[in-house]
C-alpha cells in the first residue's frame, strides 16, 4: 500500500538549531551505521525508516562505507526512500560522508579532492538522489593539505550536490583550521560529528569549545557506546548481540565495563529513565549538541530514544554519581574508545 506519514509527526519531537546556521535538526536523529546493510531484512529496514519519519525524525545519517558490504546501506536506504519518501524530500535531511577505505588503489581513501568528489557522485547514484543535505569529510587526512579537502567540500556545495559542508572525527585544532578555510570559501561548516558518550569524553578536551566559538553544531555518534550504555549487557551477554558477534565490540570490553553499567543503572532508575535514555540525555544536555545519532534495530528502540526528550536536565548530584561510576573503569584495561 502507498505510504502516508503520520499527520501529527512534528508534534512528537523537538528541534534545535545547528550552530549559527539556519538549519534546525530533530534532537534525536537516526544513524544508519548498522542494521541497514545487505545482512538486514529489507522490510525491517523499511519499517525503521518510515517509523522514524512518522515520529518526527527527519534526519537520516549515512556514509559511503556503511553496510556491510560498504555502500549497501546507501543503496538500501535509496530504494526505501524512492519507493516511500520521495514525495517528502523537502522535509528530510540526508547526510553522507567520505574518508575511509571504499575502493582499491590510491584514490579510494582519505581526503583528496579526487576521492571525496568521486565518492559523493557514487553515493548520490546509490541513493538515487540529486543532492544530499550534508556532506562530511569523515576523518582528517594527514597526507593531504587541509585546503584541498575543504576545497572539495566547498566545491560539492557550489555544484549543488550538497547543501552544507561538515566534519567528522576532527580534533579541536583541525576543526578550527578547517572552519576558517570553509568560511573563507563561502561555505561555512554546518556541523561536526564526533564520538561522544559518558565513557569517551574526548570532545570535552577542546572540541566543544571550538564548536561553540565557531558557531558549528555538534551531532555525536556512538552515544550509547555500541550498546554498552544500555540495559542490554546488565546481567550477561545476550545471544546475537553485537558483542557476541564481535561487531565493533568485544565481549571482554563489555565484561570490564559491567560494574560501571550496574552503577549507572541505579542513577537512571532514580531518574525514571532507562540507562540508554539517561545516556542520550547526558549527551543532549550539552548546549553545543544539536542532535544525537543513536542507531536502532526496532521501532520500540526508536520510541524509547524519543522518550529521552522528556527529561534531559541533570542535578549536580546525578552528574557527580555518573562521573564516579565512569571513573571506576580502568582505562588501561577497558579497550579502545567506544
């Protein structure tokens, strides 16, 4: 049957302005890093995307290498979008990125003009789109002049293939330098996408201050630390979970964090939230944060994420308790950032 979105969808979510731009984003967006590749049921992916839109989530975040295999998340999203949401294109924000390995040879990785612009063309073809709303440099390239990478982003905007330029995984000094170049090119940086959660607080070491000073929005990925900051691993290792499948998360990492998870759960319960909701709220409480990018594998998760917006304020005592719980993790044994 033809899809008709919920007429009250914009009553279900709040929005925030991205930095000093004119663009508003939903406080909760949907990241398509997982659950949209060729290993996912197409009907389930369709249900998630349309269900998100029905609930006011208008921003869908992708990258050229999302899958598996790389590129398949864009292809699958494009098919769902064209079949169901094309009539609502002007209500939707679609972002993609380039910067990680995508094809063999010297032109399929990092941040050269050749790679970024070729990748954008491929992304548009996979999604069957004329343009994306936001195009990111997915990571800084230590071997390519920053002027070249930012020039490619600016060209993407001037060509009409992207509406806004953006950065991901750039450090504070790199972000400030990139923002200056983009501003001089007449295509100011819209938003920055760092990894940020209760466990990985690196953005607090200068990046958030740079974003505030430059008037750039912030949309953190991995706000739930690959699911560690949820009830999923409170009491064990559920069969089929990301950790048991060794997908960006190892069982030993979960085990080392379990005492922390259990302490955080106590704080969340006292707030009347799930642990995942508290983790999202903790990120959203930052004034610089425009939106947040959790993934989802069910409509129930999307609804639970949206319920976070009912309470994103924290008392000093709650923040102290969270800091104490996280401080109890042995960083030397906890594994890489999550």
